[in-house]
C-alpha cells in the first residue's frame, strides 16, 4: 500500500500536485531549492526538504527525503538554455544511485514530448522517439536510465506544452508578426489534467508504462492562437502564408484507453 510519496521539485506543477496528493490522504515529502519555500511547504502540510541536484552531486538531506517512500515523482526538467547548459543525465545519475540505495520501489518520471523530435503525422506511445534537441536527447537517456533499472517500477509521462490559469503561450505570441509554423498542430496539456494524470497513475498502480500527456484537441497553431488572443482581447499573432499541413499530432492513446480516466480541463479556455 502506498503511504508516503516524495515529489522532487515543488514548483509550478509539483506544488499543486503535492497538495492534491495530500488531500487524497498520502503523506508527502516535497523538495525545493529555495530556502524561502521551506516554511510555506510545511504550513501546507508537506514535509519540506531543501535539495539541489547538480553535476557535482546531491546537496541536502536526500536520505531523509527518500526514507520510507513508496513512490518518487521526479519533476525536474533539464536546464539547457543560456551560456552554461547543464549535463542533465549526469545529475539524474546521482539521483538514480540514491533511488537504488534507498530501495524506492516505484518511480514516475515527468518527461516531455520533445523526445519525439521531428516525427510527422500521428504519434502515439508506440512511436519510436527521435529527439532532435539536446533537451529531448537527455530526457530520453534518463527515461531509459530509470526504465532499465531492475526492481524499480518506472512509468514515463511525456507532457506536451504546459498551460494553466497563469501560463499560456498567447501572452508571448500576441501581436507578433511574421511567425512560422502556423500550419503545425498544437499539442498542449492543462495543469489540472497533468495533476489528474499523475494521481491516476499512482492510485491505479499503472507502473512500467509510458503515457503521452496531451489533451486530445489539435487545431493548427494559427487557428488556435488567433482564437485565444480574441478571447482575451489581445492582438492576434500573424503567421506567414500557410503551407501544406505538416508537423505531428501527439495522441494520448494509452490514457484514452484505460478504464476510469478522462481529461477534465479543456485547452479551449
């Protein structure tokens, strides 16, 4: 029986996830890299831990964080932008060693649909990843690192573009001109559904699986972002002349075909 869950990374997604799981009766360990958040997490009922994973090792009380934990949710994306991109695989190798040392039985790794790279057409969990970016390549390597670990039940969750009440691409796209790729399809997922998917995987014990976390609605970018701008009273972005439809539609086939799960929050705000 799952009693204690550790959420590595209590940020934009991890914190509301931790609170949701707390409300379901689980004891929650939550990590942060900010000293300022420790008191806030504790007040919310989360056992807080100041933990930072670098290319040099793990800093913080990882022993206490992983003690008596049934499930570990790894929600730490690569930081590859800027002048000093990190070695994400190296960081996760340190975590992997601790997971094995503490005998964690079940792990949910939050990945990204970037692992599919430039695949075209319909993409499902059975599609063979062909990552093009450094981020996608490192995420796929880490997926395999955890997935191929004996005695560790690992589920991979590949999220599309993340949106929420306080996060939407249209805020950056509004009013822009001469944009490309307007004929490509959107592959997005709302924060509420991200949380619901993770909670479903944990409560229904869906281990050793791979899931695409993408809402099953795929208009073109030009159509979708023009509509979203109009809803908000913003200037719609302008795209170059449309070409033949290209790109990929990422289908959450596994989620659409498991008993008892349904998407809750439409990306059509």
